[in-house]
C-alpha cells in the first residue's frame, strides 16, 4: 500500500483507511471479535496504518476491541475516533459539539482504547448550535493537553469548516486537517464546495460509505445472484429501498460492473480506485468489512491503475450539474464579462475546476 500526507498534519497514512464501525455486533451490522481481529491483522499486513472508529460505534465495543488489538502496535497506528453523537439518549448533554460532551467523550474513548492519546479526533457532525469559536478553543485545549494530536470534522457544510479554520488560524488555535464526508460514485455533492475547500486549505478528505453501503459492489445489480445479497447491510438498511428502486442508480452500478469486468477487477475495487485516482486532493476512502474476504477484495483497489479516459468514463455516469454560483462562473457570458474575449487564452486555476 502507498501512503499519503494527511492534509496539513504531516501524518503519513495508508491510502486506504480501515473503518471499525463493523467491530462489534450491537447494531446488527458488525462482526464478532475473532473475525474483527483477523480483519485488523490483515489490514496491517497489507501495509495499512490508518484506522477510524467512534465512541458511538456498537455502543463503545468498537473502541474496546481496538484497545485490545492495538496493544502491540499502538505507536505505528494513526488512530482516529470521534465525538458528538449522543451516547446516552436520556441526557441532552451526552451529545453535541460543546466542551462538556467533548471532555467526557474523549476521556471515555481514551479509556476504552487503552491509550493516552488519539492521533486524529473528529467532530462527528456539526450540531448547528454550539459556537464554532468555542468548539475550536475546546479542541485546541485538548491538543495542548496532549490527549489529541490533530483534529478533523465530519458531516458539516463547507462554509462552517472554512469559518472554523479561519477562526483557528486567526487565534493561533489548531485547525481542522481533514474532512470525513459522505462520498461515492452516486453521491458526489461534496465535489461542489468541499473539494475546493480541501485544495484551498490543504485538507484531506476521507469518504465514508465509499461503496454506498455495498450498492456499488455488483451484488445489487438487476442480474446479480439474489443469494449474494443475503445478509448484506443494504438489504435491511433504510437507505436500501431508495437505491434499489432507482433505475438510474441501478444503471450506474451496472455500468461500473461492466467497466470493472473489462479492466479485470471487482466492482468494489473500481469504485474505490475511482475516488482515489480522480483528484489531486488527498482522498483516503474508509472501508468497513464484516468478513475477511470483503477486506481483501477492497484492499485490491490499491493495485488498480486507471487511465484518464477510464476516470472520465466513470465521471460521466454521475456528472454533477453546475448550480449557482458555479453555473455562472463556468458560463461563456461570465468568462467574457470578467476577462474579456481573450478569456480562453488566460491560464487560471479556478477553484471550481
């Protein structure tokens, strides 16, 4: 496996991240400890060093398992965890971005993980109510205390992240170094603003659900073997129905499989390789597996090389329609009004390109 520099952190992380949401069976979508240990060991053997979890995953079991697995390898692992989502549903302060939840969540995670520090600590989602200046100050306090080394944010609008980092830079606080966002071949909304932000502020993007919950693995194509779908997370997930009933998305999944067959790789490998190769931004997909063979297949994406034509072919399957103000920026009318009739001879690296 190759390694990438994670945004402005200087950390060198494997080009694929192991997501540990499937470590534990409390939510009915995970795996028992023995299988999780085999997955963990295989990931490390393949050169992986970047592992992502959260305090809420399987009611803390994910972190507890990792705490055991990490005992002999902690110093070589870039460990990420998260806080924000509610861990005690009868307590309104057991969720949110505020300092109280940060302090109690972080201490509980450190205890479960059997470690003194977390390499990358995520705000799991923007709560929409806590002042971001307070959030950045509280996170920076934990960095200065040595409990966390770097910070990231997940599931937040680009303008919130940009404003937070501006506050941090102006006040000599620790900025976000990465964004964890929903991104895959059929969910590309973040390409409108988050990619430009990543380039402007040297931030990494770590997509969650890069295979759309298994939809892009080929097992949900219309001609796929029904037996292959048995036990799949998407079958019982609320997200399953809208995807499996959408003819346009099924057509995308089947086109992905057709190209994968031509290349000689699996659908999952191609879907992952597409997001790893299509942009100059640091994009590190987070893969989750319940079975060792799933992990092994996904890791094969690291060996898939794509031509510019193949990337373009996949891009065209789900190309985004420009929305205002981007639709204005890319128009001939605007380009002429801004730069005159010679606009096509001026070399400018526009952030929306």
